[in-house]
C-alpha cells in the first residue's frame, strides 16, 4: 500500500522539479528578451509559482515517507509487546521454558532490524522506479521515421532528385502543406524555391533527408526511393542548412567541424566560401572562440554563416539551403551567392529563399503557393510572365534602391 503511494508521489515530485528547472532554464536562455520587455517581475512570479508547486508536492510525499517508518517501528514494538504478554503467560503457566521465551525474544529482535532495512530499501526502490519510468517514457519511444528491413546503401550517389506527385500533411486531420509536387533537380544545377510564408518551401526541403516522410507520392534519389535507402547513408550524402541556425555551446571550430579532422587549408577555403574568414580573424581567440549556448555571442548573420561553413566542409553531392542569406547584409549575401555558384558545378543544389537575389541565377526556379507549384522557369521567363515572382522581384529591387 505504501509502495504504490510513494511511487505516485515520487513521480509527481520529479515532474514538479522538472517544470521548475525548465522555467529557470528558459528564463536564463531568454534573459535579453526578459530585460528588453521589462518582464523580470513576471518571470520571478512564474518561478515562485513553480517553486511553491514543487514544495507542495514534496510535502505530500513527506506525509507518506514520514508515516512509513514510524508505523514500521510501531508494528515491530507491538509485536514484541504481544510476545512479552503472551510468551510471559505461557512461561508462568509452564507452557514453555524460560529459555525458550528468552530465545524467542532474541530471534524476534534479530528479525526486526532486517525487516526495517527492507522497508528502507523499498522506499529507495520506489524513488528509483519513479525516475526510471520517466526515463523509459523517452527511451521506449520509437522514431516515426526509421529504416525498414529492406533498407540498403545506395552506392554511388550522384545526386539526381525526383519529386513524383509528392503531397505531405503534418497530421491526419490537417490541411496538406504540399500538394502534388513534381520536380527534378540534377547534379551540376541549382534549383530555387520561392513563395510567400507558409507556402511549404521549408517542408519541401526537409522531405529530401527524410526529416519528414511524404504522405503521398515518392521522392527518388538516382531513381531509388529515399525510403528504401538506409537513413545514415542517405543523410551522409546530404548537407542541410536550416533556416534557424543552431550552434552548440563549444568553440567556433567545434561547431564547424563537428569533430572531423580537417586540414587547415581546406578549412580556410570553406570559411572564405561562407564569407566567415574575416569575421573569425577579428576574434582574439579565432576558431577557439567559445560561442556560448545557441551561439549567444554571435549575431544572427554570423551564426547563419557558421552553419553554412559546416555544410560546405564535406564534399556531399547534395546541398540543401534554407534561406542562406536571410540574416546577412547585401555585401555578405553577394559573397555567399558567389560561393554557392562556384560549388554548384558538380552538386545538386536546392535553395529556398524569400530574397529573390539568392535564386535569380538558378537554372530553374519554382514558385510555391499554398503548397502547390504556381509557376516555374528561369529568372527571365518568370519576369516575362509578370506573376508572383516578377511582382516580388520588382518590389524587392525597389526596396534595395531605397
């Protein structure tokens, strides 16, 4: 009875502690936003509420653990009292000898402390079991996207990507993010993807390395369905630059190389291609500069160039770029675009961007609207059609001139 109650309350205590630490972590991670919006008092109140909840759950637990050991001692002493009364009466009535009576009391005392120790161990087991249940809740989750028994390594990979009537929705009851997408990207070419926010550009990129799986249709790589290629093998041949740059709390060098052994000459070439070389030279520690959690010491543009350098470090045949110049100035954007054009000679490059300057040189440009391809062609062809692409290009050119 006590074991079940302790298990439940240990679980709630750990959940409350997890909530409290998450409030602290989130507040420190967003400390600049907290200060900028003068939210110190509100965040303090939020932490205070989480702390009070943690204390309340601990008090409920203490009521169980605090009663457990006194009751156990009470039961032990009551049993000794019963033996003394009943055994003493039998001894007086000559039912047992005084020696038997003394021996029985000694045996009872010998058994009492091990039984109490078992109760203490049971308490520890319930505490550990509650922790293990929370860990197992994560460890037992099976990934939705995984290798199937027939998965294989598709060697060699050249990089020809085909979308064949591809549709995708994030949930069974949600409207499709992509509808009937058919396109081809071949090695040595650059494919640009443009469109308004929410049109499905990022989703389209994430389907290639199987960060999501298609709902309908299929994506092939050199004629092979990507779902049949072993995940680690597929992703080894793809370099993906996400729209939201994520850096680990290590050095700049660690974030670029990811532990790979790289010649300095090659690394220097990559840094120059990502328009990052001069920036790193300006840091006193250079590549050994600690970037902090999520790259807190770097600007948005610098972080974006770091993950671009990370993608360019390996000679993968496929390069997927999600808005690679979205957070950099015009001059740096021009340098990055020039680098992308130079490396695209033997790679399959797909670029998603809101800034049309990043894709106007592409061999083919697709404009998405509500998950569908609304127009496609070269920059010149799309300008002549005077639809979404042409109107957006004229608007952005006007903004740059201002």
